[in-house]
C-alpha cells in the first residue's frame, strides 16, 4: 500500500515519526514478521520435501522388487523351456516314457527350482510328472507359446491337476482387518502361481504335448523373505526402520514377512479398501503411506496381471514410517528453534546498535537540510565512531567541498563537447559528400563500360558487311580485268569508303576495349590485386556492417592485364556488397587451379542465386538492381575469357552466392595474350 493509500490520521502519525523510530520499525518489523513467516515456510517445505523423499525411496524399492519378480518369471519360463527342448526328453518320449521320463522331469524341476513340472498331451491329458492321471483333461492355451511365464489365479481343482502335493498350502483363514472391504468369505482357498507352458515337439517337428512348470506363491516364505532381503538388505534403512514385502491374492496376504503378533506372520490379513479400490479396482500403483496390519508404513502396491491382463493380485513393499516421522519432527523442531533463537538475538543486536546508527544519520540529514536552505558551508563534522557511517559522513563533507568545483568543470566540459560535436558533424558531412561522389563515379564507370561493350558489339557486327563489300570488290576487279579501268574512279571511291568504315570500326573497338590496344599482359599477384581492389570499394564497406574474411592460399601469379583484372574484381566485390544491405560476411579466397593457374573466390552471405537468375546471369542487360545496367558480369566474363580463363557462379553454404574467377598461370598453356 502506498503512502497515499493510508488513512489520513495514520499517514500523519507516520510522517511525524523520527528517523530513530522509523529505523527501529524497519529493523524490528522484518524480525517480528518476515523471519517467522520464512520459518513457517521452511517448516512446510521441509515437511513436504521429506515426505517426497520417502515416496521416492519406496518407488525405487518397488522397482527393485518388480525387477526381481520379473527375473523369477523369466527363470521359470527359461527352466521350463530348457526341459521342453532337451534331447533327453525327446529320447525318453521315443522310448515310451515310464520311470525314465518321470526321473527326467524330477531332475529338471530341481535344476530350475520349480515346485511342479508335468507333461500333458496336446488335448490336455496328463502324461507324466506332477499331477493326477485319470482326471478330467486340463485346458492348455492354444496358439504359439514362447518361453514366457505368467501369474495365474487357480482354483483348488486346477492346482490339484498341476501339483496335488501343494494343496496343503491352500486354505488360508481370513483374519479380520480394520479398514478392509466387507466380505462374507472366511477362507481363501485359491492359488496364485507362476505358470510357464512350453510346447514339446517330436523328431518330425509335430507337437506331441506341453510341459507345464511353475511355483506356488501361497505361503512361499522363502520366496518372500529373499525378495525382502534384496529390496531391504541389512543396514539399508536408518533410524531402526524395518522393510517388508508381501504378495497378495486379490486383497489377501498369502505370503508376507509382516508380523501380526510377535513372530507370527500376518498371512490371511487383508489390505484396506482404499488401496484395493486404487490398485485392483483402477489398476494404479499406490505410492503413499498406508496402515498395514497394525502400524503405518510408507507403502508401494503394484497390481499383478495374468496372461489375459486381468488383475489377480498385488506386489507390495514398504518400510515402517514411525522412525522417519520422529526424525522429521525432530529436524523441523530444531529448525523452528534455530529461527526463534536467531530472531531474538537479531532483535537484541539491532536495539543494541540502533543508537550508533541514529545519530550519524540524523546529523547527515540535518546537514543536507542546511545545504538545501542555502548554507553551503554546512558540514557533518567528525563522528565519534569510525565505522561505515562515519566514513560516509566524511565522504558527504568531501562531496560538498567539491560540488562547486565539479559544477564549474561540468560547464567547461559541456562547452568543449559542443565544440567537438560541431567539428565532428562537419567532418561527417564532408566524408558523406566524398562517399557520394565516389559512388557516382563508380556508377558512371559501370555505365561507360556498358556503353563500351555495346559499342564493341556494334563494331563487330559492322565488320562483317565490310568484309563482304571488300571481298566482292576484289571479285569485280578480277572479273572485269582490263575493263576495270573504265570504272577505276568508281572502284577507288569504294575502296576509300571501305577503308573509312574500317577506321571507324577500329576507333569503336579502341573505345570498347582500350586495354587490348593500350595495355599489356604481365605476371600479376592475385592476392595483391585483390587487396588493391578491396581498397577501391572500401567506401561501400564503410557504410555497412560487413565483415571481410580472407583465406589466401598463396597461388602462383597469373598472366593478365592488371587493370582489367582489377575491373573484374571490383565488379564482383560491388555485387557482393550490394547483396548484403543489412550486413554479413564477405569472404575472399585464393587457391591453386589445376596445378597451373589460380582461382579467386568472392563469397557473400546474401540471399543467394535463384535457378532462374543463374541460367541467364552472364547474359547482357540481365540485372535485379533498380539502377543496374546488366552488363557488369557479361563484360567481366568477356575479359577473363580473353586470357583463357572463366568466371563461375554458384550458391554458397548455408546461404549466399559465390563467384569464382579461374585464370591460367604465368607461362601456362592457357595463358593467351589479348587479341589486338
């Protein structure tokens, strides 16, 4: 709430408070309000964090238990599969079974740690092993069976057909359990087994039966104790907590190391209805505290599914919550006590040192008020203490001493700055005018080059009819013979006019290609030529945010006219700069070409070349610029081709355009002198 939002009377009282009272309020209010609030938040966060850690711990415990349970399933499946595919079993079946087959099944059952193993015919009739001969056939799953095992819920008759010797482990009396779902049942007479079924094939590949092996989980104390040792080995739980593991058939504990009274196991007790609805009803995993038999545990329940995906039981792990609860409350109480002690000590220290803070602040406030009222000589003076406030008061006095001097200095600097700004403005105006003039000169040069190229084209076209006229004139003299004297004056006049036309063509060619008539071929260092050309377009680079990057490979010199090479390079550099109006990177690269010449690459990071533009790039009057002639690249390629070279254009990676100038080396076979 702002000061203006206070009630009038409260605002007036607040404004009348002294610096001492306000400072005391600023010191004590956080101690009395913020610290308790922070302490409460820390207590709540700590309580939540500890609970999350406990849940994360039991989640990892459940993952370990689930991994071990799946490993047991795999071992049952692989053990049954190994016996089904053994050579001894096939030999025993060929001999008709008998005691040899029974001994083989007993040995396989011991090796695979199975509690039952029997062989049945394809129609389900018992053949050998555990089970009862002569009773109704047991249904065997159809289809292709692989070496996998599943958890199955069987009634008493089905277990009798698999392993009658395990029947005494059924008949678990249900123990009344608080918070369990209501039921009229008094006994759990069903079995929860790990069952694996593997097909047995004869020598001809025909299926001759099935091998069924597995383990009964009811009252399987060795299994559940070993699972508990894996999940909670000795010393894994601090503060005296105890870990437990349980297997449920539906909601009834059929194997557990949870104790009911003394050393009696809680077999026959049932899970709470809340856990039953969540795990067996909705198929979710329970990760929370739960009341287990007679105490609270940090618990994790995982549903067990049969081969049809039906929920037939649960796998449980958890550990006693009470030791962790006492540790949590002790830690939170310690944090609260520490915060309360810190708050009391901080309040006492704040009040103790308040006086040493009030007086310097009040004196500095009074000094500033005096300066504001025109007393420029007002000073805080020396303080009794030598702490930060005393140094601050000294700095304030020093600041007041130099205020006038700094004010005068600022005025002087302002005047100098104005003069420098005016001078710099004039320099920039002159530089801008120079750059504009250079740009106009460059545009004029490009236009003149275009006109010259056009003139050269016209001269070339005129040469053809001149040659035709001269040839026909010579033919006329030859055909007329002595009769040519009669028209000698007319023929001489034609000769004079042809010669005049040749002179005109020669003058046009001199205007179009002055280098071919006034220049000469010389060895040229391409890197020096590139640097010299870069200097000539520096005025364009200065107006952009283009970074120039050089990758020189020190190639051999090339045979070309230096001025014409610079004309080509300047044209390529200007095109690259104009392709990057928003800035970019200009890469200049030199390298050897075919071990006899040099290659010069000018690469930009502009928009690149479209397929349509690349197809007609070196044609005359092709341009994408508003003020361009479309003759620059055509003229440049014509110059390079006269010396046995070439100019190629492609797109750079990842974007931009790259122009490559290929020139023969000094003395190379491709080095041609320009035609005169």
